[in-house]
C-alpha cells in the first residue's frame, strides 16, 4: 500500500495497548475475552508492525494509574518503535498542575486519557473538577483522547466547545452500535462533533463493537464512511486497538477492513489516514 511513499512518509498505528495481565486490575477482560487474558508486550507487537510496514505506534493507557503511565513510558524508552504514549493522570486532582509539570519532562508522553465510558455520570466530561484539569493540558502541549459511548456524544460536543485550543481525538468513533446496525442518533451527534476543528477521530476499535463471530466487512462501511465524510481525511487516523481487537479479529484483519473501506482515497489522503495525521496530532 505504501511501497512508493514509504521513503518519505511515516506509517503509524495510532492506538494500541500493552499490559502485564492482572485479573484484579484487568477485570474488564471477561471470560468471553479469554484470548487476551495474558501479557501483551512490545516484543509481541513489533513483528506485526513490521509485517504491515508500520514505522511505529502510539501506546494508550489501559488502566487508570500513574503507575500505568510510567510503565508505558519505560517501554517507550526501551523500544524506539513506540513513538508516543497516551497515559493517565488524575485530571481532577487539586495538584494537577504539578503533576502535569512532572510529566512534561517525558518527551514521549504526548497526552492523556480517562475511561469516561466507565464513569457513572453520563455528563462526567462536564464536571467542574475534570474540566479544570483539561484546561491546563494545552499549557503543557498535551493532547486528550476521548473514550466514550454514543450516549456521551452530546456531552462531548459541549465539552470540546469549551476548549477550542485543546487538541482532542475521539477514540473508536465513540463505539457505535455496529452489532445492532444502528446509526441514527450516533450519526447526527458525530456530525455536530466534527464541526469542531480541534476534534480528530480514530478509526479504531470497531471490530469489538460488531458480532465477534459473524461480522462481515460490509458491517463497518457506513461507520467508516461517516468518519471520513464528517471529519475529512485531514482529521482521521488509523488505530488497531491491538490486542483488545483479538477476540473479534487479528491484526491483519483490522488493517484489511480499513484498507478495503478507504480504497477510493487518493494516495495523499491514505498517507494522512495511515500515519501523517497521527504524527502531526501527537507531534511524533
């Protein structure tokens, strides 16, 4: 795909995870996800990246602790192909400015994420203490990954409007109802969110929202089309969501799905989707 352009373009997997499996901490990994109840480390991912001609990846937090952030940063120090880290810090902390100052010393730490989808309040993004932390990210050059479900999109729109200078990226298209083949509501909210120029979008994590055993490539077309049409080729980026994708699809299948549904893009648009946008957004 990138044989001609590979010489001067960066191909980046903008969303994947590493962990040392802990059954208590990682209780979100259910019995149905048995295949990922084990350690996943850089040496497991590196051959997959090489096989698919990726130059590197962005490692994203999977658990909510500063220990997790430091774990990912340590891996990034040891493996050059980990180009950036999206970590976690308690954005509600009264001492958040000091914590951000501390983390700004790590050149590979590009931004932060909070697992908002798991919070009991649907309007968590609008909490005053949380927004106080978000307001400080731009000062330190940090991005923010938005991890939510479709029901949270209306709050994400209001949230992102409050911080027009803050770079945001929506993870997994807000996890639409692919298994149920539902698009209404989600599509309208995605359109509104896309009107905010500081919000980008990851085409990632889609297979886990489909029927794991019986999905068809066509199931994903409308969702990828919505992302490409609304956000445009300048604000979308590919992410494998490996290894979380594995209960539903392997690395090659995830890549193939996105390639298939974006085959009509120009060479320049493909370059943006497959790496340039991630490199710019995360300042890799």
